[in-house]
């Protein structure tokens, strides 16, 4: 039976102001209750998803970024290291939340992510103007600080946006999550 990722959004629901919980981690803008209260809601969903790993996989692989983001946040709040293949697949396929995906990969699977980025950042890999590439630069730098970008390389446009989002997400999650 095919899993319906819309169930996950129903589990999350809305905050007291009526905003959909799946939007708050996108830009790390939390409800009036604060990050800890909002993340507790995601932890409850992660607990439910742990009983249905197929649904978790479906959410992570879903082309709609909302489901992917919820799947990533649930992995991070739970410290669940399953679903590496799902994360890689969605990242390679592309997603609006590629920076959040890559941060999730890097924090939960640092060795594998470093190896994957070494391959993906070679010529013919990621498009250098993409959000994915900008996020990859930031996450690779966090995982392997000895690798540096050439001094004359400046990220612009979508790549700069991807780098900024990845940097903000990494700073938040690396301080908060238990890995």
C-alpha cells in the first residue's frame, strides 16, 4: 500500500496562531511558543514516524519540499540515523530544501556526506550556480575545514542563497541536536 505523506502534515498541525508547523523550520522562524516547544511537536511526529519507517522514507523522497523538510527535522530532533539512502536520493534529485537536506546529511552522517561531497563537487557534478552547490560549499567546509575554496571564488545568486541557508541551519542544529 502506498504511503500518504499528507498524514505527516496532519500530525504536525498548526500552532496557536494558526500557522502550519511545517513552515517554522524552513527559515528557523519559530512560533510564539519558541523553538523548544515547536521542536517538541516535531519530536512527537518523529516518534510516530519511527513506527512507520516506510512513511518516513516516502516523506523524505517526496518532490514537495514540505514533506522533505518535515522528514529532515524529525530525523534531527530524534537523532535517527536511518534513511541515508533517502536523503541522498532526494538531494541528487534536487529540492527547494537542498540546504536543509545537506545539513541533515552532514550532521547525522558526516563521514558519508564528506565522501559524497568530494565526488559531487568535482567538475561535472553539482551546477556551481545552484542552491545545492552553495549549500555543499558550506557543509563541506564544516565537515572538512582544511579544504578551502579558491580565494577568487564568490558565490552569487542561488548559490549564495543556498550557502546562507545552510550556514544558518548548520549553526542552529549543530548547537541544538544531540548526535
